[in-house]
């Protein structure tokens, strides 16, 4: 996420309205019941899944406004159409080289990215056969439909909404902007007595962290991570790992017959992610454009995210038959996809508009903003061409 203020200890978060609090209490009650049913504690991945995706109550499946000035964060497609226009240039290359194809977007927010990609591809006479949107939120689906029906009515029939992954294989492009960071993860801690899983329990009917012996896939993942790092985890080191990443990627592999998956998200290579100085992991929560690290605050009303371990994504992808075609930061990707040419076409705009665009581009590309924090990775199957987004700088060597 971007354009969010760091929360200091003395800061006071805005209070939710009464309806939101009632929704949160219903979800909290459900999670507490799950904790009792599981013997007193659940993994953080289960807590995160319920908090974000529980039908009708979770953050992404209920009706709260999440994106834009009135929401909790601003994503790149909401910030500027130029981001999506650059991404459309990458899609245009792929669709033309495949000679046909579908675009599938995983979680489309307000529909801004779909709108701007379709408009740009229309200019280039490279529209996809279909533009599919996988959206689990009924509220967001309705917002997307209203947005696209109003802004691109002539292209609306080309868009298809899905509740689950397509039943049949597709050829084309799968797009996932800020999706990986919201996949449920497990948390762990290194102690003098070994690795612990940080679970969620109850104390005086309040959510608390509970340390339990790490075992199974989690322990295996942590030990493999530590073996691959240059130094061992120090005592009291806390971080996260996604033990279901391979399963999730494999579900996408099953539907992409031929083409490219593009992931855009904030994250690091494994060496950077698990650096000894990153002692508290990367867990962050977003609420009303403020950032903090308490996942127990107003459960279901705030986003919960963790940075992406792109080395793990690459390793999982390779193990199931994907090819890691490119990896770079957002700045290099946007320039590779024609950012300079798009900006040149804005020269005839008035000074106010040009100033506004310049400010947007700074946020998208400056290292201290989104330029370096956000990475782009392309996974391909039955497609070996060099992608333009990675032509300027391909950083796969860093993975």
C-alpha cells in the first residue's frame, strides 16, 4: 500500500461507525469460537484468513470502502492511469505474440486497472478476447460493474466476473496487483529452545499471541530458510512464512494453458526479507491511511498484510513447472513498458495537469515511495519471449 502514515504509539486511530463495530464484533465472536473449537489456539494464517475473507464479515468480503481517499489505502492503479497504461503495453506484447488471449485479473479493486488497461489496449487495437475479473467481494464486484458500465460502456460486454478460478484453461495473461501480500501466512519465532509458531489464543477473552512448538510444513519451511541464509536467525527473531504458496500457485498453473502471470507487490528477496536486523517481520495493518502492526484492532475492518518473499515465489514456481521470466522493481518495469513515451504524450496538457501527473509519477517511481519497495515478477508457461517490462533491468540474480 502507499500514501499511508506510520502510526506512532501516541497516535489515535479514527473510530469506526456503529454498524462497522457490530460487523467486527460478529467476526470476533466467530474467530473466538474457532479458537475454542481448536483447543485454545489457531495459527495466524487461519486468523488472517478469517479476518480478511470470511464471507460477509471479512475485510475483503464485506462492504467497507477500502480503496482511495475515503478508504484505507491507495493502490497504484487508483493513483494514476499511467500505471495501468504501462501494464497494458506489457499485455499488448504478450497478446500479440500469442495471437489471441484472455486477461484474468485477480481482485480488481474499484475496477480502475481494468478500465485503463482496456482503454489503452483499444487504442492499440489489441483488445483481449475477454477480460475476466476474479472477485470474491460482492460489494467490490458491484462497484466494479458500476464503474465500468459508466466509463467504458462500449467495452462492458467484454468483461466477465468470476467467483472462482475459471473451470477451463485460458491462454493469455493473469494479473495480480497487491494480491500476494494478502495471502494468509504463519508467524514464527526463533528461541533458545528452538522454533515456535506464534498462534492466536485468548486471555481474559482478548486475543493474544501464544507460542507453540513449530512442526510439520512450518518447521520444514523455517529450517530450509535458515539453511539457505548466510547467517542463522538470532534468538527472539520473529517473521512469517507462507506454507500454502505452492498450493496457491499450482491452482493458477492449472488454469493457464499458455501465457504469462504478472505479480506486482511490495516485497524482497529471501536474503533481504529475513535479514537479521528485520527482527519483527513485516506484518502491517492499514486503516484509514494509517499503518500499524496490531492485527487484533477492529478485526475485519482493517487490512492485514505481509511483504512478499519473492525468492519463495520463484522457487515454488520453478518446482511446479513455471518459468521465472523476469524480476525487477516497479520503476524499471514501468520505464521498460514505455513510461517515457506515455509522458511525452502528456506535453500538451495544461500546467496544472502536468504538475499533477509529475507528482503521481514520483510516487510510482521514486525509491523511497513505490519505485523500489514494489517488485514485479513474471512467470510463464509455454512462452519464452523476452518481456519488455524487464528489458531495461532484470534482477533475477538477486532472488
